[in-house]
């Protein structure tokens, strides 16, 4: 299928503004295509950013058949543009689609749509240090019906907007509250899919902890309330003695993060040991108290690396590394962002240049 491009006239196009915030400013254009049962995907189009027209009975509003992805385009010092492991995003998009009983998208075509949109809106890729163009592919169920069941029609769209640091603290440590009452996802459910309901389920606790002065919630498993899963916007890692990085093993209720996977591959080349296993919250907190754990950090596309300076669990605070960013987090951040922005060698073949 060919992507039709209907661009704004040159005099109506804009560029990335000097000031912007993550997720509230969007580029000139967007990609859309439609799916109908018996016809498949059709009408692939890049056109000016616009609102979607949906029936009030559209299935997405009533049964939450929806998935999305998040990736970034990075401005190189030379002026070119890099995408970081976009193939993994389109693969994960299809895994999410399968779990949510939605049609898959041919991977090469999906990547072509992303690259075509970024190429058209390349003036929106910021050149400020630490900034990027955040790209959000999404699919929603559009059948106008209230009967419970998978939709027969869908809209797939891609929007983009400039992004700075996800957290206002930047690489400064954030504080995290460990959920001791609420749960986000259960093994066998949809926790490993990137679907909106997972994030909606986290909002109640997230809003509460923000009022208490914490940036994020760390979720525990839904069965025993004992094993660490992930932070609301990131996967989580624990560093022992400055050399050994532990992260929760994928359980079916944890999102398989692309940044997480990148760290698992990158860290051993920098001399760190890596372990994926079930992590008991009580043991982790005891190891923070004893000093065995020297750093904690989150990792995800939006935040990249986010050092954690404090954990709070059942009204007790645990301070990590004197509430300072640690050397492991700093080094991984510098190596990873260096690859993304093209200032360090890409030994893994992760970069797709535009």
C-alpha cells in the first residue's frame, strides 16, 4: 500500500518552538489509516494534524480496545535524524494488538509510515541538548456498536511532538512510593501489552502519591503483593555494590521495555553483571538499609534513565546513595543517549537514520 501525502502549504508549516513541554505540543502532520473487516488496511495518509471524528458508540469508548507505542527521533550534531530501535516498537505494537484482539500491521510498512512522518516534519525535531521528537503510534477500535466483542473496524494513527526531559528533575534523583494497597496488573492479564487501561488503572494511586511529594508509584505483584514489578512510566533496576544490576524478570504483567532490553545488552559491554529474577520488596529494602544496594534507577523511552533517590513503603522512607544520582546510572545514561544522538559508536546496529 502506498502512503498518500497531503502536506500543508510551505507558508503554513511551523517549526519546533523554543519552549515546549512533553506531550502538549504537536507537529504539523499526522499519519492515519483505516481497517475494515473483509477489506483490511486502506487509505494510508499523511495529512495536517487534525481531530478524529468518532461515533459516541465507537467501541474504544466502551470496551477500551486501544493500544499505543512511544519512540523518539533524535537530532544528531551533524543535523541528521536518528530513530532508536524502531523495529522493536513496531514488533511490540503487533504483540499488543494480538493480545487486544486487534489487527496487526505489516512491520516494514509501519516503520515506513513513521519515517515518512518524521521526514516531513523534520523541522520539529529539536536540537536542544536532551530533547527529541516523541512519536506516538496508536490504534483504536471504531465500530459503532455497544455489543461486547472485538471491533470490526479500527483507526491507526501516528502523531509526534517535541519533548524535553520527562521529569522536571532531569537526571536528578526522583522519589518513588511503593504501592502497598493498590495493584496495577496481574499475570495472565494485559500488563505486558501497551494498552491504555494499564495506565488508567495506575492513576488513582499515582495522583495520591504526587500529593505526598513523590514522582512515581512502584507496583508490586497482584497475587502476593510481595514481588517488584515496574514503576508507572518505567521499568526498574537495582544496583548491588556498584557492579551488579538486578531487574525484575518479565512475568506476563510487566511491560517488556525497549530501554530495559537495551540496558540488558549494553551493561555487560561496560563491565556490569546483569540478573533478571523475582525481587522481593522486603529483601530489596533490607539491602538498601544495609548498603548492599548502592543505586536504584528507572528506565524507559520517555525518561531514558531516571535515578531513584528515595523509596517509601508503609510510611517508612529509604534513601539510596544519599539521594544522589549514582555512577552506574550516569554511565548508562551517557552511553545510551550517546548512541541515540549519534555521538557514540552504535555497536549493536540499533540506529535507523533518516
